[in-house]
């Protein structure tokens, strides 16, 4: 595995507050965590979002394995160099955060996973691949707005920008280099309180059914579901997702 890279940061809130790290999903970037970041800052947290490797302003590399993404997060620490008070990871960010937290229980005091990519079936992989291809085919604001008419205008603007700033090769390699996408063993090994904010299976979720049942056998893992939200509940149903996040961190 390649050496960790230093991930660019955005932050919200007073740096003296408890520190929470935000890790985005595939094809996104730190700025797209703005709704969670602002809500956490208003609640007294210091929220720090990072661009994952190959995304936004983060360094480009040859290695886009889940282990590499996790190593970058594990090397990312609060300003005081200690443990994060919480880490929040969406999709790919959730998988990488799970690996990092399972490997080092001192990295974060608690974990919140937003529709995390813990195990992708072939069907899920095809769905993700098709979604990314559609995004790169037309990364304009108009295309994002047409695909997601209910999103906040800032999410529409930032999603278009995130696609334009991401390395298409990196996104493609994230799929190609992880032919087996499975961090269930790491989820079972989690030793910090963990809450999963799931998407609504009636819309689309990659964390549901037998997979959710298996992960929830770890007594430290709990789960709630955001009704009427797809794979990005913080954009589909932001108020409900923020409420679930703040409840998980209370």
C-alpha cells in the first residue's frame, strides 16, 4: 500500500469545541458536507471536512484501494494531535472510516456512518458505476438540478463543482482496484460507539436488509433510517439527517 497523503481541510465552528471529522463519498468533496458542518458548528462542534485522495484539491495517487483511503483518514488528526471526538463518514468515507476506527480504537471516540459502503453487491457496484458515469458525462449545474430537483441550490452547485474537480480516473480506479468491496469484518471489530444513519430502502440504500442485520450484531452499532431519502440523505432530507446526526452525538 502507498504512503498516506495529507488531505485538504475545510472547517466550521469554533476550533475550541469538540472536534468532528467529516469524510465524503465517492465523487464528492469536503465542501459537499456543508449542511452537516454548519449544523454541527451551530451545536458547538468544530467540524472538519476533508477532500479524499483523488477528489477536490487532495493529492492524486496511483493507489485507490479502500486501505489507502483509510490510511489517509487514520493519519488525519485534530489540531491537538489527539483523538477525534467523533468521525462522520458517508458511503466511501464511511467504509474508510470503519477500517480506520477498527484498526485504532484511539482514533475517534465515536463513529457515525451515513449509508456506508460496508459491502457492495454486484448490483450496487453497477448502480454506483452508472451514477458516476452519468455525473461525469455532464457535470453541469443544469444536469445536477434536473437529476435532483429537490436538492438545496448550494448542494446542486457544489455537486457540479465536485464532479468537475474530481479525477475521473481516480473514481474509476476506486471501483477497479476494489474488486472485493467488503469491510464487514472491520465493522464487526468496531470497539467504539457507532451509529448508522441509513437511507430509505424504498428509495435506494446500500446499507439495508441482511447486511444491516449482520453489522448490527455488533452491540456497539445502532441504526436509524431517514424516510424518503436516497443514498445521500444529507442532501435528500437534510433536516431529518441533521436531527439524526445530532441525536447520535448527544
